[in-house]
C-alpha cells in the first residue's frame, strides 16, 4: 500500500478504523473475532506504517496500544 500517497485525512481515517476494529475484537468475548486484528500481523504493520507517516507529516495522533 502506498501510505505516503494518501491524504492526511485518509490516513487519520484509516488509523481510527484500525483502532475501532481492535476495540471491537477486544470487546467480543467469543474466541472467533470479527476482524482478527491481533491474529493477523498485517493489521499491526498497517498501523505502524500509518503512524510513521503521520509522524513525518507532524500530525498529532494517539498511538494504538497493542
């Protein structure tokens, strides 16, 4: 994914969606999670890439607590 090619607003939206998906998975007591955020490394990689790009753009954000 070309993270630098996205607008800042889009990156902030992606970041909030990762956070929301993680929250929903964590709140789900079933072992079968909706999104599998903690089960698939791709989610963490995407979050890290977005956060790195937001840092480069000097945009404040709340890091996702993994």
